[in-house]
C-alpha cells in the first residue's frame, strides 16, 4: 500500500497588490489581480485568472481555463466545470475542455454551477443556478437550467 500526498498551498501564482488568500486553499498556475480576496478551501487551477477587486468565497472550485472579470463576487461553494463528458466520461485532454469567461461586475450566488459558457458584464446568477448556455443580456438569472428572471 503506497500513499501519495500532495501539499495544498500557493504554487506558481501571479498576484497583484494587496491580495488576500485564506488558508487552507489550493491555488496553482493562476493569476490574481490587485485587491482580490480568496476565501478558505478554494481551489483555483492553472490557466485561470481572477480580475481586480473580485471576491471568491469559501469552498469555490475554479477549474482550468476560467477567466473571471473585475469587481465580481463568487459565492460559497460555486463550481466551475468545463469538461462536459461528451464521450461519456472525463476527457484527460485539456484541448477538449471548454473555456469559461465571466464578465465584469458579475455576482454568482452560493452553490451555483457554471459550465463552459460566457457571461456578459453586470449579471446576477442566483444561488443554486446551473448555467448551461452563454448569458449575453444583463439581468438576474436563476434555476436549472438558469433562465432570465428579470432585466437589470
């Protein structure tokens, strides 16, 4: 019986000024803009970026190829997923994974799931929503799948 352990922490993170990361968190190969806050038990994988003044609350998972804009709020337990299991299971080839882009000033409620989509600026995504399609119109979205509830 062999056990392999991996340390959590900050590995190869490019961070701007005045960044706060609450431990334990696991961040590697990502970029964080100025004045970003990262709560505890957050994982941010390589090739992802968080824009200036954005806040990521505890227990969020940000997979590879996620770009979060400036002045965003990512609630507790938000999950980003870009491997769509299109062949019936996980695909180990990162070239097959979708990209996720979150615009500026977006707020995402606790427990939401964001798939391989783009979300325009100024959107609010309700707690527990599942975003399966691009959001191109500013407004409040909720449900599974997420739907426009009202314009902002």
